[in-house]
C-alpha cells in the first residue's frame, strides 16, 4: 500500500470553508477511485494560518495516476483553490506502508 500526502495553508479565517471545499474536491474524488483505501484531512491552526494535510492510502501507482495524472509527484490543483488564499506545496510525498497496527483499515 502507498500513502500520498499533501500540505497546504490558508488564512485561519478561511479554514472552515476550505476544509469543506477539500472534502468536496480532493477527498471525494480520491475516495471514488478504485484502489483508494481511504483519504483523511488533518489540520492545525498556527499564527493566523490553518495548515491542512491530506493523506490518502492507495493499492498501487495505477490507482494514484487515475487521480493525479501521469506525474503523480505533482499536486492536484482545483479551479477555486485561489479563492481561499491557498498556498500549497507543489510536490506531494509518497511512501510505502510497511506496517500498521492490527485493524488498520485496508492494511492486509
């Protein structure tokens, strides 16, 4: 299994609206793709900014490419991202999941 992680920040005043938007876009789209094992948002407010980390779990690279396109290292952008004042990392990280606690969803 492969974990894909993305990071972006918005002004804290936009945090709640951006969280809802991220659930409707990135999270919903990833979860609709066969081979996605789950997608989650983590957030933290600090110094007037809300940091978002989207983490998704995948069966394989083919499933990731359905979402991310031919170069899965590049972050997926959405048309309204700028409306929230989003500053996003242009590169995402991928790691192989090599162990998980018993009962972790999707880990065989």
